[in-house]
C-alpha cells in the first residue's frame, strides 16, 4: 500500500465555485490543479489516510463519497480502483472505476498505476514512465521486468527516496526472492535506520536470516535496528517481548565480536536483557576480559547475581586460573536464577576443568532460565550438555531435540511446527532424505547458507540419498570449524578409503559424546 499523499493548499485562486485552479504541494512537488470543495477535500484526505493504514473498506467508502461530490477528477476513480483491487483483485467495480478515470484523462499516470496494481502488466510500464517519482508505479513496473532491470530500478528508487518504506520493502523482497543476500542486508539496514513502521517486518526478516544460518548478516541488521530504536523516538507498532529479546541477542553478539562495550551495554538495555546475559555472550565471542568487566560491574550492583558469578568463573577458566574459577562460583547464590547462557558457560568450564559429573552437580544446585529457541549459540551448547548427561533432555527446545536426535542417530517422528528453516531441513533429512520438502529446502539453503554446519550435514544426507557425488560438498564441509553434527555426517558419507577420514576422525574424537558418535570413530 502506498503511503497517503498529504496535500497542503497554498492558495485558492477561484472565488465561490468549481471552475478555478488551485496550487498544491504533493509529496514535495508544486502542482496546479482543479479547485476541490472543502467537503470533497476532507473526504479525500480521510480516504487517503485510511488507505495508507490498510483500512481499505473505509478508504473505498470515502473515495466513493468524493466521486459523488466531484465526478470530474480522474484521481479519485484511480484510487477507488487501486483500493478495490488491493482488497479483491477480481473486483468488477475496480474495472468500472478505471474506465471512468481513463474517460476523464486517457493519459493519466496514476490510472495506469492503478491498472497495474489490478494486474494489467502492460499498464505498469505506462504508469512508470508517466509517474517517474511515484514509488508504487515504479515498484509495479519492476515486478514485470527481468531480474537485472528490476534490481536496478528498485535500487535507484531507494536511492532517490531513501525514506520510502514501500520502496525499501520492495527491494528487500526482491533481494530475498533472488538470494541476493548482500542487497537484502542493505535494504533491511536502511529500513531499520529510516522507516519505523517497518520495524516488525525487518525484525521478522532478521530472525529468518539467523534461522537460515546467516548469523553474521542477521547480526548487522539487528544492530542497526536496535540502535535506531535505542537512539531515537520511533513510531510504528512495538516489537513483542520475545522478538525484541531475540533481535537484542543478535545485536549484542555483534557488539561483543567487536569488543564494543558501550554498544553492548546500550543494546542490552534497549532489548531488556540482563547485563549478566550480555556478559555471557561476550564470553561466547571469546571476549573474556569484556565478559569479566561486565560481570564485575553487575556484581557491584548486585553481589548475589548468580549469572555474573558464572561468567566470572568461565572467564577465569579461560585464563587458566583454577583458583579464581572456584572462588567465583563458590560465591554464587543458589537461590537466584541465571541466564541459560551463563549456566552453559559454567558447565562447559567445569567439564573441562573437572568432569561432566561436576558440571551436573553444579547445575543441579542453581536455577537456569529456559533456553530461547532462536538462540543458536546456547541451543547447540545445551545439546552437547544433554548428550553428555549434564542436563536433562527435557530441558531442550524443539530445535535442540532435532540436533540431539541427529547426534544419537535416533529416529524422528513428525517434524515439530515453527522450526527455523535449517532445523526443519535437518529433521527432514534425518527422517527421510528423499522427502520432496527436504529436497526443496536443501536446494534453497545450498544457495543461501552453504557453509552452515547443520545445512552442510543435511546436504550430505540428501545428496547421498539421491546418488549424487559428494566431492564438492566434502571439500566445503572441511572448511567450517569442527562440529559434531557435521563431522558425523562426513564420516558416514565418506568412503573408508577417503584420505579425509583420518583428519575428520581426529577432530571428531574430541566432540563425540553419544554412543552412536563414539561408534563412528572406532
């Protein structure tokens, strides 16, 4: 839906009637047109505002009321057609309105734009040429063009109108549909900075990117979105709590990777994340000095913060200071809850310093927050803890159950609903790699996220099931860091004589935790 044009009358040149001319400013342009009665003007403005907010029934009623007062203006009939087609592309009354508009002005650009919105692809080019500054007309025409031309048109439109939300949204949609991920990040970043009404849409696309394994790109857009919301008054609908926290974790991770403590603090506050959780995320990024600094600041305000104590203990372990590690955790309150990330960090450190039994005992004495399904960092670490018997399997979210079942080589039942796309692919590839949906997802993610370990493991399973050669996939799979799901898939896929098996078996030996995994390295 195009945004409503706010029209300001500068001067009325006629006195008492409809035969004069009036000068107006429309979207920053000075236009001389017909005189409009105050009644018609009020109705038209009401319709434009309703149309801009998506209230199509109210918009149509207002525009049709204008037509009864003034039936000599093609604009109102073009708007009636456009609103009717937006509500129902087959609306016969939309065609009647277009015929009225063209009868009044056979070359009227907005009428061609309305016709294009109603599905007339031939009208799209006429509209774009007649209304070069009309974003709706340019977007409609771009949808009829070849990919390269459409990309260039939409990109030029966003450069000319950098605050036009419809143009940025159209560019993002085009980039998403054509796997142009760098352009998608550009469009989403500009939307985040400039168009508050698109915040919820941008956040949804950010989380979809992260769910595909495009973590670095998702973090960049999340950082732009959260910074814009933190540093300026924003309009539009607020983000719900879960979405805000998910975007916040990605934005905090982006700051943690750079070691930017002010940005990390600002984003944690904007997302309403505990500083102890932000400290844990700094530790995940191996910024242990930053993590310890945040944890100490938290403890200065609240000496009983269990999460901050856990982060301090993990940071001490990273420095090889076993005494400081024991002292930090010994002081933690057993009656306070802690972020799941902090609990996972502590358990990992205790396993490394002592044993899985020590980690299980420690976590049994504290209360850890539930794991967020979209938090890939914590989910994968929690899966490893479950595989080693440190935490109960029941504490895993659905995505975690999929990963654990893959590691245990256990059969899966029906695919849970609302999985992110890479875990849906893993679930389907594990259960039936010839499933058409698995093939569809594999084809998509092979283009978009070919270096994600979970995606690569799934691609190996699907390729093997279809009798495809694995040379290219094997080479790609050797590049990412060691990952238990991927390395197990590699060992199953590679022939026994493959020279890569020794390298994979060696790095997998340190990761294997389930009986099925240990059997692969024998």
